């Protein structure tokens, strides 16, 4: 395989085993707790808690109190009823880039809710029955209002990764050999024309499905724009290079095709690639040499596989 050169240095918290807890709801609440804690636990430029709600007490913007210290604090319920939410700040993406997880769905499996972000204005308000809002709020960005892909009691493997400059964040999980969640948050590179909207707004993608096309949302021209993946044509992914004789990992970008006022190429994603759909989730590259396993395949669909940096070890899917 023809391998790219990493543009970032990465911090890894990966391959974590999460035992089943007896119900899907408990599995999902424990996963959300572990992911949150991991985002706040990196040694360099970690996320910080801005404020939160455990369904009993809602904080105020900027109080910095994490009220979701245990899985029991994650209470799922529809908007208008008491439920949990939290807002994190990702300082590497932007000085006031904020991430909101709103557990606003009473699905019995505890797998549903919404994720959105604010590039710079910041979230305000919020109560035990309603999540905060932001004037530049982007999203919700997750498909089907889903937070996780678990609807039955299953053990899971979860990973959270962040570049040392804080610009790139990856969150994903597996269960029973299948991808269950995949989240990407980062500051796009090479913005079209140097436009501030592409540079400063960041990019967000989240899916609770087994396959992903890596589209998402970005703020462009003050518009919350739906974005789609751009890369070499699918035909180029279907064959190995006849020049090098190797499979390639291709860089990817984001374009907007459907949101009027923001249409066009926007930016390039950093340290994330697509490759042939004939490759498999759990594959790593290179297979030999030192270091090996610098890259891992974590998502796939009929058109492409998605590859991310890896920590030189095996990747566990269950």
C-alpha cells in the first residue's frame, strides 16, 4: 500500500474494552461517559467542560462544572422533559469552539440524541428540560438523531484520538465486529480562497451507523452548510495503481452541493483518507517494518474505506 505522510502528531486513547452492563441503555450511557472523559483527559490541549446538566441541576455558561460524573447522570428524555446535556470546549479547533451533546430522546436503548457545535459565539442558556443554543449553531450533525449504534446489550471497544495541536479529533467504537459510532471534528485545511468561514468554523461529522460516507456540517458564509466527501473518483479506488503497483490512501476534502449560499469546495480534511472498498475494517498498514500499523481502516461502505492514524498495534473490533 502506498502510504501518506502524517501532518499531525497524535495522542491515542484506543482499543478500550467496555464490558456489557446488562441492557443497551446502560451500555450506551457508559460509552458516552467514557468518551467524554477521554476527550477531557489528553495530556496536551484537552477539551474542557464549559457547563452541563444531569437532568436535576443545569449549570450556567462557563461555570466549568462537570455534572456527568457517572453513567447514572446521563438521563435520556425528550426535549421539554428533564434530561442531560453537556458543552465542551475544543481549544485547538478554535478559541471558543464548543461541542454540545444533548441527550434529548427517550429511546429505550439510550442510543439517541443530538450533537451540534458552535464555532465561536458559544452556547448560552439551557435548563433541565432544554439544551443550550448558540447564534452560530451548526447541526445537529448526526444522522437519525443517533449517538451510538447499540440497541441490544453488547460489549464494546472504543477509541478517542486527538492531534497534539488540538485541531483534529476522532471518536469511534465497535461492537461484535461492526462499527457503531464514528465522529470527526477538526479544523479544515486549505480553505477555498482563504475564506474565514472555512478556516474558522471547523468541521463536524457523526454517525451511529455501520457505514459512513464522511459528509458532515460546516459553517460557511454564516450558513450551516451540509457537506459531502470529495476525493478521486470511485473508479480510481477500485484498482491498485498501475504505476506503483500499490493500493493508495487518498486525501479527502469537503464540498457543499445542496445548501444555497455555501455551495462549492470548502476545505481539505487533515490526516484522514479513503481507499479501496475491497479493503476491510480492521486492516492496518503497513503490515511489516518498523513502525508497522501506522494507519487503520475504521469505516467502510460500497464506495470506499476510511482510514485514520493508528498507534502501531492491532485494532480490536469486539
